[in-house]
């Protein structure tokens, strides 16, 4: 797993088809449908995938599990099955296909598994400022029960793996993504249950916001989404975080960098910054204390909510959730999951994390092929 050329999104390399070809996939724990581009929709790293007539027809059971575009509904059992998937920032349409997906076992053996996924021929971006990353597709990993099974769930249903997945996103631009339950025996994983009613995201429920280890009294609903580069807090929580940060900056040699377009809120110092370590004395760590009975705490270091811009300023990687239409909870994105091992245990309805973790040296487990 690596960051893409823009340095803002993590991607995994997956091999599809026969003969197998590599494709870069955006890892998305907030959706279930995996799809790859079959047409030149946007800037990508590889040529479009060729389905080689591996189309799924409307009579196939999987076709009944995906929303269909109004322009291409199923009118006959022998029609090709079209799909439509909506994201916060875009809509993708295409056809369903069934083809080989290469899976690497613990002993290093590569085996092909036939899975169902999408072949995208159209993508509409709702906002130019939220353009999709230059990857070849999306690897949907949500654990939805009433829609198309994710590739991980399809493999689990055949007994190839357990329905468990995880990732470790390294702040230096590398990391790993795994499937299966080998890491569940690892020590140091903090577990908290997932809400059974959450249908679109991995959502452990309500949590208290911590500032420098102290409970602020702010309680909100939280979910995790690996496709989101940054973290989004609803206005009440966002404004509180901004207030706490700015209050702590009083008397310190930092001024708001209004001219920096990198993110909505940036600060500049007497000289340019090159690393987060240079601002350690200006900011405090954040944290989340989940209130579902486990008392699990997620610690957010400065690297988990701040970045250094190309202009040498320090910017807030937590954004105002009111800018995302329809967002009704706080969304934890990649920045807040960096340098931590996250495990999504769908077998037992829980999510866990280990902190700190070295994402550059993956342990021995079942991996999707990656570079």
C-alpha cells in the first residue's frame, strides 16, 4: 500500500483478470461495491480494464443487490446488469462483471478467486474541489448486509478467509492492507463494538472528545472511512476543537495563514516549518473516548490531525463537516488513522486499533497483493 502521486490518498495494488494485470485501488471502508474503470474516465495509472465478455446478466442474483441507473434498468433477464453507486462527492455507473482476483496466502502462494465487481464506464464528480484521486478504481470494504457483498465477504463466504480486514497507513507514504483473522491474536489491540444499525460505515457509536487527555464534555457520533483523506467533525465539535487550539496559541508566535489555500485553516510561524515535530510546543494531542461500555480510547497525536503544507505552514487536517451535504456524524479519515493498525472484525461486530504501530514492516498474514 502506498500514497498516490498526489500524496493525499493511499492505494493498494490489486491484480485482476486473466492474464492478470495490476490496478491501483482506493481503499474504501464506507462502501461495499468494488469497481475498476473500463473507460478513460479520468487520469489513471493504468489502461482501462477489459472485461473480456465476463458480463453479469440481470437474471443473476448479484444483480438484484445493486442500485441500477434509471437510464439502464433491467427490462429482460438477459440484459447486461448495470449498477449505480453514489458517494459524497461523486456518482459512478457501469456494469457488473465476474472475473479473477489474485489472492496471496500466508505462505506466499498466489491463487485466483472468481469474484463479482463493477466495470465503470461513467463517473460524475459533484464538486471539482473534491475530484477523485488518480486511481483505477475503488475497493469497497464495507460490511453491508443488504447489498452486493464486498470482495472480502465473497471470499469469506467460500471459506477462503474469515470476514476480517485491516490496514496500517504509514505517515511516510507506505503501509499494508490485509484480509483474514491472523492478526486477531496480536497483543495491544484495543477493541470496541460496532453499532449493528450502522449500514454504510464502520461506526462504533458515540465518543467523548478529549483535549490533552482531558474530557471536554463534547459527545458525538463517530464513524471511520478510509476513503476520506481528512477527518470531518460536525460544527459543534469542529468549532470546539478550533476554539481549544486557538486559545492554546495565544501568546505563541503563530499567525493564521489566510493566503495558504492548502486547507481552510493554516498557521504560519516566524520561519517555514518542515515537519510536525517543529510545532510540538504549540499544539496538544486530541483523543476520543468511546462511551459504549468498553472505555476504549483512540489517541490522536499531532500527526493525526495536522499537516505541513507546501508553503511551510501548519494546517488543520480536521474539516468542518457542514461542508459535506447530508453528513450526520463525525467522520474519521486517513489522517487520523495514520501509523495505527486498524482491524475491522466483521465476524464479531467490532473494530480495533493498536497504537503505535510500524506500518512499514507488515507481519506475516494474508495480504492482498500490494506494492
